[in-house]
C-alpha cells in the first residue's frame, strides 16, 4: 500500500505537487451548485432546506420535523449504552479542562497621564455548528466544535446534522449533543444547512459564526457566506505526517498512518524518515494490520492516492520537508522528540513520542481536533475558545492627555487631507 520515494527525485516532486493541490476549492461545477443552493435558501427559507434535505438525505422529511424535539432526545438515550455516555463524559471533561485555560478576561491599563487603554472581551451571542454525517459517526467533531463555544460563554449554539433516511438523527449524535448541554439541533446538513444558519429561516434563526467540518459543498458554502457571518476555517481532507528514525516502532507508526488513511480516500498518510530499512518495515506492517480492518478498501485507495514514505538524507531534511507540507497532524517518533520540537514551525497538532498517537488527540486528550489542513498550518491554529470571543478596544483620554497628542494628530490628519479629523481635535481647545 505504501509507496517508498527518495526525496530529490522526480517521483517525490510529483507526489508533493499532487499533495499540495489536494482539497483545493477550485471546482466550478460545485461552486455553481452551492451558489444556487444558497440563493434558494435565502429566498425560500424552510421550503428550500426541506427540498434539498429530501433530495440528499431523508426523502419524506417535513418542515415541522427539522428541529429535533425533546422526545427525540429522550428516545436517543434509550438507544445508546451507558459506557458510551461514560466515554463522552470523560472526553468532555478533558476538553473543557484544556479549553478553560484559554479563557481571557477584559483588561484596562492606566498611563501616568491619565490615559486608559484596554480590551473589552465578550463571547459571540449565537453560533452554528455543522457536523457531517458521512460514512463514520463524527461524535468527536461535535464535541470539539461545541465545547470551546460553551467554555467561551456563547449564549446560543445551534447544531445542524444531516438526518438518516428515516428522518432521525443518529442517537449517538443526539446524546453527545445533550451531554454537552445542546438542545437546539436541526435535521439538515450540507450547503443548505450552512445557508440556513447564515441567512436564517422560519425554523432556524441566523447565527453570527459557523464552525465545523464538511465536504467540498460545505466548504464552498462557508467560503461564500463569509463576510455575512464569520467562519472558523476552510477544512480540507485530513492528513497525518510522521517523522521517524530507526529507533521507532514500525508497528506503532503503521497503525497511526492507517488511523488517518481510513477516514477517506483523499486522506493523506505520510512517513518521513532517513531510514530506508525502517520505511520498508512500516510498509510491511501496514499490509499486515490493514488486512483485517473493515475499512480496508478506503485506506487502500487513500494510500494509493496520498500515501508515501519519503526517504531523506537526515532528520534535518525531514523536519524541513515537514514544515513545507505543514501537516494537520504531526507525530514525532524519534530518539529525542522534545529536542525535535525546536525544528517544528508548521503543524496543527504535534504528538510527541511513541505513546501519543494521533487517535488520543482526536478523542480524549482535550486538545482541539479541529485543525488547519492543506498547508494552512503555515498561518492558522486549532479551533479554540478565541474563535468564539470578540474584543472591543477601550480608549479613555483626559483633557490634559488629549492636549499632549493634539499637535501630532492634527499634523497626521492634515497630511492625509482629513481636515474633519483635525477639527475634531482642535475644537476641544478653542476656548483655552
């Protein structure tokens, strides 16, 4: 499954070029479809949401069924085992604990001349969360999107999840939402859900920000509504990059590469190592471990599309290449992984050492698993409490302090040709 390629070759260059183009929002036919969907929902509201949801998910759903009822939440609890609720509680506790450390408070500082400057920090009022319902249940995506918002103090959180064909939301998703304190869940997904949250309908009130993953239609829709509402990020296909040396355990590395490749056929799973022998061991381990997995067909295609072991001259080259790729998930399986941290500049999340698999970060470590993808780790960060807070600058001057800066403000305003600005300063001292 895993191709082995030496860096500096044409084969390596071709793979890296293909990797960088993966998940780009360039498909004009998808964009055209998304724009039509957004326009329909903006014009027709619930009617359009129902029409698209019938077409794509639940053929018999009605407008009155879009919002999940209290009874449906109660029924969901009857269908899930208690150990699932225990696992949700464990994960929620860890995620809350980590994100509480990100909280900020409003502040103000006083200068000797009486000037007061600061930030007033407030949570967003209403946020929408999109949780896709693809071939896997993405309970973890719901937790990672909702919990930072609740920690931030967001007053209203609406969650949109595509329904099953029987017009119901998977009970595991409903229980996970309820355990996070969410009671506002809607049976719709895709571009129509993004449109409903952005523009509002009779059933779904508009939000201030939309977060959460989704397919290309969702990402195009989020990109289109940005500016009308805020969004978290444009999330592409998932990816893992492992830097390893000959001291690493090939079975561990193989398992972690598989754990990412099984997501989807466009998932990327990359090993970078200076050891050809180690790469060959990992390749063999992937064949053995993948044989018995239920999603073998998916991971086989994923490895064929975006899987590779890149052989470098040394670890320095490995880190340089990893920084160029800027992966969503980076694992360090090297002799001194903490020393290697100094060489990491671009990564969404960094998993340090052999007992820190990417899977623990996906579910229960507490760090956020909504991460920048597609080289966006060059400039972007994981979803956090900050994404649900806004800051207003605070400025207070005394008359004496304002007099001190008036000549400078007047001069700058005059240079810019903004005489009104200059006059607004001077008028306060005309009687002196």
